[in-house]
């Protein structure tokens, strides 16, 4: 049971979007003892350049339109079904786990695993719980911190929140590689000096990679996290990646393959309450 839970905790981070290989260059940086991000050094020819910022904004706007424009921005909940795999030092640790995932931005998420859907993890606000036949139990501190960090820098948060924040600075980084795909890269830096790099496909303008680094508060080592999104398909007018891969310091950590996606179906709020006794197998209208 603990093994299943570890897979779940490592496998997910909030993103309306959601494999491939990592690019050679690191993206944005996260570097304080508290785990907050700090901006990468900005080349002199890029800083305070209105034309540079305009190019970055244009790419960001193109990506949002490519994802579905208003249909993407109007998403208020999402349901996914599929299979997820975890890796250690690039080697698979299981044959994959069935999952059901429910997301209600900005801060609610539920993941159910096993065929019986009798193991679940709930995130609500800044709290996280494991649900088993023994009842709800708070997640371990490190597992919750890892999830909350990934949620802060999720693709959904960047495109729907950071992109509308006038305090967020945008920088156009030019051509880059996202795995083996040519791309254009921008970096977003918010008022807290937190920074993330996004990579966009040259032809479709869809986001295909995200990267940032952060310093571990315990060992002080800098870690690189990358996510790659692929196999986009239209779902309810929203371009949706059915493939998702996360890398940690260059090693594949998680791979997720989605079988079905539904948007704006309305979610039972009891599913996000660890004490509600919610049973997915008795929920009306579940897919």
C-alpha cells in the first residue's frame, strides 16, 4: 500500500495539461533554503528590452490560443483516466498503475488508484491526505511539499495565472531544443523572483516542455525538474496532451498515459473532503 501511495505522490502535479527526453540546458532556477525560486541570470542584451518582452508575450498568447483560447481558459474542472509509471534512476519500478484523476483549479485534486479505486490521495488547499480502508491520514511532510512546489509551477498555473499577472516579467530566450524537437523558449519571473522556462513547438505553438531548478533545503543541492507534454488531441475544443513525462536531474521519474479526458462535468465536492466517506464506486454520473 505504501508503495502504491509513493507512486501516486511522485506521479502527479496539478496541470490541466499533461513523454520525451530532457533538453541539455537547465531552465529557470529555484534557489533559496525555503525552496523558493530565484531568477536565472539575464543576459545584458535581454534585460529591460521591450521588444524582447513583446516576443515572449506573443509566444505565450499563441500557446493559449493553440490550446483552445477561451475554451482552455474556461476550464473549471477536469477528469482523467489512464495508467502511470514510476522510475528510479531511469529504470521502471512497476508495471504501471491505473489511475483516475480529478482536478478543480486552483487547489483541489484527487487521485484514485487500483482497479477497485480504494486507494486515493486528496489535495485541498495546502493539505494532503492518503485515503485507504483505514481512513484518512495526512501525507508525509516531504511528499506534500514536493506536490505543493510542483503545483506552484504547474503549466496550468503558469498559463492561467502568471500570464495575467502584470508583476510577472517575460523574457524571450530564442530557439532551443525540447528533447529532440526544435522549439522556442521563454522565461517567466514573478514578483517573488520565482522563474520557470516554457518551450513551445515551432509549428503548433503548443507547450511541449517546462523546466526549472530548485535548491533542496536539507542538502543544499540544486535540482532540475523538467516536464514534457506530447500526443496532443482535441477534447471539447481544448488541445490536451495525452502523454506526460517528468524528469528529475536528467533521470525519467514519472510517465503518464491518458486514455480519456473530460472537462467541465461538475465534480462532487465530497471527493475533496477526506472525512466525507466519499465512495467513487457509488458516485452518480462517474465516467
